[in-house]
C-alpha cells in the first residue's frame, strides 16, 4: 500500500512505496469502537534494504531500534495511542521520523587528551599530604 513520501530532513526522504501500513484492532480506551474498528497502526519499513538511507544512518538506526527490528532488517512501529486511525498513522510516521533523525545526527567530535595543569597537580599533592598528616595524628603517641 503506497502512501505519501515521508520527509525526514532536507537530505533524507523516504519514498511512499518503502512504507507499509497494516491496521489492527487496538486495546485500551474507545468503548465499542475498539471492538469494531481497526484503529492501531503497524508501520513497516525495510531499514537495512532502503535505498534512501546511507550505511551509517542504517547502522545507527538499527542500534536505536532494538527489539523493533526483525532479523530480516524490517523495522515495525506500532501506534495505538489515539482512538482514531488517522492520528495513530501520523503518530507512527512521526516516531519513525524521530528515530531516523536521531540516527542521522553526526558523531560527536573525538576527545582531545589534555594534561593536568601545574596548579592542579600541586593542589592534589598538597591535599594528599594533608590527609597523610591527619592519619599520622590518629596513631599512638611515640614513647620518649
């Protein structure tokens, strides 16, 4: 079932044919409507086989997806928060968008190694000798 494309950011757009939606009965609030209408949405997206994403984004998204990713690499997002099918559909698409935006973030810059300053070394050694003096004072007095 083809739907409209999902724009993630200005560089990533998921084509409509890559998304598959399935509507199922939802539990929770809704009265008789819950028993009659399939309001919950299961959104399927072939994450590892998608031509819209680069390898780095795919790997990051696979880590973020956790148990929602099948062995075949298909991501399933289930949305049943709302009582209407349309709002659940929008919620599932929004959650997919958030996951892919998080996966597309650039990696943090590498940490630069620094040496402690001369003042911090002196303060640390002074504190150590102070503690040493305190502990020496706890001992038994020397007999003269």
